[in-house]
């Protein structure tokens, strides 16, 4: 453990290196840096908790882009893999479009 004598020696070296006039500025800078670090740490911990909750929460439905596209085309996605849905999307894209005549 660092004792009182060592702390006084370290403080004396800091005063010699930076000068007494620069110490308040240095302390403010270190304080704001520590505040920013704590804020970033808290935000990343919150993001990690949210991510873990989304992974473990069974009520959150996660659809792939393939599933979303198939639904937009009116294709039933229940019980089908993404590969099967891609095949159906391709077939739907290859169908000739109906042309309406007036």
C-alpha cells in the first residue's frame, strides 16, 4: 500500500513537473475525463443489458429480411426456412405481371 510519505513525494513531483499554476487546470481536465469515462462505461453496460434481454426474451419476434420480404409479397412464412422462402420469392419475381387493358 502507498503510505503518506509516498503520496507527499508523488504530489511534490507533480508540482515540480507541472507547476503550481497548472495544477487546478490539470485537476479539472482529469475530472472531466473521468466523468466522460464513467458516462461511456454506464452507456455500454446499459447497451449490453439491453442486448442480453433481447436475446433471452422469447416474446420478441425476430424476422429475417427474407421473411419480411416474403410477407410483403404475400407469401406464407410459417414453417419455412429462408432458403425455401428465397425460392418462393424468386418464383414470384419470375411470374409475368398481369397487364390490365382498358
